């Protein structure tokens, strides 16, 4: 009988903790222009979408824009412990021991650095919201976070073998990673070191993406790429520059996948000349957003969850 090793898996990309030189100005952006809602909590600005997660963004002060940590959700304490064992078995050294946390961060979890120094928190038991009705022009949740990578292979091995992500597609420039029915919750590049490429927020549908784009224009922030429909994931998109030139995306209609999904290779993901998406109605990304997508690093100490205990 063949031995099947069942691995523990994270089940969602819950939130990002962001640092800004002017967090109050960033708060005004994320509420007035991006249409997230304050979620309460102390010591930072917590912002929620219409989905259940208590918050999907936190804002703090930092000397320059920074990604403090990416927060992944585990089903329960036993899964947190199993994921911790997998992270240690993977050979990662900068790893906390799982401990009780205080709300709104969850009731149990730990932090660690991935092979390229990205800060990750794994949490369970967050007291989430019961009201989850869609609203026409508000994000539901994070859709995905796209990070550049100096060593994409090492990063992929970590997310696949230690955290349970599945590779759902590969193009010449990107690898798409899934941890639930969404085609991707993370995207890894092949160049650019461990910097942030962009943060994507899920809207209810295409109309909501367009309403969001209009509101961004009202706030003096034009579309930097889009509207369009991506290849891998088949999701619609518009990209913008958020506070302190943080690249952000509004997206909707993400492809849903199950065990029957077959990942395609770079050779299978090709476009007609001049095309970068299914619609082909706009030019590619602006130079401004391409540049901004290489400048935001992770903080040194964001792997520690001290202030959550
Ligand atoms: Fe994206």
C-alpha cells in the first residue's frame, strides 16, 4: 500500500499589516477612496471588507512604506501546531513557538520568516464578523498578494511544502499559488528580490471594479493598468497607486478551482503580439506602477508577534 502523507495547509490569506510614514493619510485613502471600513481594535488602524474576516488591512507608522507581515489563516490550533512542525522541518530558522494571542488577532498562532525574509503570521480562532452581505462598491476581502522573488524556487518550495499551497499556473513572469477554491491567493515573481509587487482586493463583480475605479479617479488616482481580464485566474482587474505609491489592484470573478484543475506552463500561456490580457483594450502597466512594484520591502522584525500576545 502506498503511503500518503497528509500535510497541514493554511486555508486563507487573511490580511496584510502595512507600515506608512503617514498612517493617518493612508487611513483616509483606504476608507474614502478604497471603501474599506474601520473595524475597531487598538494600537493600529484596523480595516475590514464586507466579508467575515475581522480585518484585512492594518496600518501602522513606519519610516517608509513597508510590508510588516502577511497573515494566513489556519483552521484550528492543531493545524497551527502541524504547520509549525512543517515550517521547522523545512529548515527555516527564524520561527516563533505557537502561543496564545489576543483578539482581534486570533487565539493562537506564530510568526516566522520565509526563505527570503518575508514575515508571515499563521493564526487561528480570530473572532470574525457575522455580517457578510456584499455591497456594490466595497471590497469583500484580500484576493491575493503578489510578491517579487530573488529565489522563486526556494520560496515556492516553502509555500508548497511547509504551508500547503498548490501551484495552479506558471507564466514566463509569475507563479500562481492557491490555498482554497480561489485560483490564487499568492503570486510569486521570478525577479526583484523579496519586495511587494501589489496587493489585490476582491470586489463582488466587474461592475464593482468599475465603480471602484471611478471612485479612485474622483480621488485623483488614475488607472495604472486596466481594465482587463487576466489569463491565469481569469479575473478582471484595474491597478492603481495607493498611499505612498503602494501598488493596489481591484479584482473580481476569480476562477474557482478544485482537485481536477491542471496547471498550465509558460509555453501554454501566450498572448497575441501586443496583448497582455484577454480583452486587449488598454496598454500594459504604467512605468510608474512597474517601478513602484519593486520598492516596498518587509520589515526586519515583523515576524515577531509580540504585540499580539
Ligand atoms: Fe494581481
